[in-house]
């Protein structure tokens, strides 16, 4: 297993767990985490865009569950061949946390 395979597997596991916890109500994002999700929901994801979004967040967000998942995302996006399933699971989580665009309710 390569380093990228491990990072992708870690990302998929973390994103899946956080999504399940959110759906079950055992994890509720803070308003600041929702702001992070909203900023990422409407952006094209790359290593640089995700890193920039994280850089603008307070420590409580970057050290929290969602921030940690996105820290792993930065590493995954930096490596070619990131598993699309991991990113799709994370995109589903972000879409669940972010409010819809105006006019799309």
C-alpha cells in the first residue's frame, strides 16, 4: 500500500464516520465549521483552495473534526490518483452542512 493509498483510505474513513455521526445527530458542527463547509461547498477543490480555506479558520475549527478531515484532504489532493469515492463522501458531507445557494431551496 502506498502513502497515497493510506491517505485516501484515511480520508474515506474519516469522511464516512463524520457523515454518519452527523446524520445520527452524534456530531453537530459549530457555526464556524458550517462557515468552512459553506466556503468549500461553492469552490473547486484543489490542494491550494482547501489549504487557503483552512488557513482562514480559527484553531477551534482546524483542530476540530471537520478541520482534521480537511487537513487530510489537503494531503490527498496533493497526491495524484486520489480515490474519487473519498472526495465524493466528503462532498456529500459538505453539501449537507452548507446552506443551498439563493434560489435553490
